[in-house]
C-alpha cells in the first residue's frame, strides 16, 4: 500500500483542479439533465469533475476501486469490499450549484478494509478545504477543527433534510414530517443547507451539533464520516447501532449523549440498502 502522505499530495492537487473547474462554471449557463425527477439533477460539471478525479486516481493507483455518484450502474447499486476504494460525490449540492448558491462541495474519501482512512470535502466557491486522516485529526484549511461538544438537544443546532413533495410511500412522508415537527419543538435550532457534505462539515467544525438522514447515499457521507470522527464527534446509525456506509442511514453529532437523545425522539424508517 502506498504511503498515505504521497496519496494525500496527489489528491490535494487534483481536488484543487476540480475545484477550479467548479468555480469557473458556477456563474455560467449549465447543461442540466433530470435523473429520477425534476429535483434530482445532474450537470456536465458533475460528470466532468468525477471523470477528472476517477481518471487521475485510477491512473496512479490502478489496483484501487472507484465508486462515484455519476458512474455507478443503471440499477444504482454499488458494493464496498476490503480493497482500497475511493468514494466520490463530485458536486454535492447540485441544486445549489445550479442556482449559484455557494454551499456545494466535492467529496472524496479513501476506504480500506471497509473503513475510512483519508477524507476530503472541498467547497471551492468559499475556499473551504476540509481534510482528515485516520488517527491524525481533522482540519479546515490546515487548521485543526473540533466538534462543539453539545450534549442536549435543547441546546443543539440540528441539520436534516426536508420532506420530499412526492414520495411513493406515504408512511415515509409522514415520518419525515413528524421528525421535522419534533425538531422545531425540541431542538434549539434547525437548519438545511441543501447538501449532506456541508452539513457534516459544519458538525465537524463545531458550527452545528447534529445531522441525520434515513435515505442518504454512500458518496454523500463517506468523507464526512471520518472528518467528524477525527474532530471528536460521533457517527452511528440513527437507531444507535454501528454506522454502515452502505445502509443509507446516518446520524452524527457532537456527543454520544446528543445522538442518543435525538435517536429516542425520531420516527425511524428504512429504505433499501445501497448494495441490495
């Protein structure tokens, strides 16, 4: 296995090139395509950024595996093995990018033996480079970051998604609405930036206290997982069990006490796994 320091130098270089591409296009007209519906969109920049990262990494590390949001198969399924695997979201917050709202980020993580070892989240528009290496801490623009340490939901600023306007399962729509209502009543504050990656970055740097999602994807959370853990935070399943990156479920927070309280208050539901 290559030295992580050497990998890190290469990744930083290609991430900055990818960020420059995002910056050059965020204020321009975009070629936009629908995926599952009018709110699930992809642009040429999503595909170009992913191609840039994938081509560079697999050229330098041909024995590695690459999982990317825009290059998975038509069935949308992917599988994580023990092999060194890069998990990438080329532009998390595509809708924000389309509308020139500056909360979008490139997310890239290296997992080995089904555990994260390197993580990068880059909001190039705001010049925010988040990085973590297992056992070596988490950083924002080379400065160490830590979670807030908040323990009570009544004192916490919590990120979550919004109920989707169209959902084939009414019980899921109801659960999402109940969870949002609960946060309005019991959390100190609720926020949504329109992108999982930036939500997790905010928790890692102590600007927010918790985040949860019952239907996310591995490329949304693969990097943020290590970032939060290395910043002293907690990442687990919403029901309190160990986190599984392929489960599509995540809860992260500034303390175990906060995560457990939030878990008790939530209405839980499940969607099909990433690898089913």
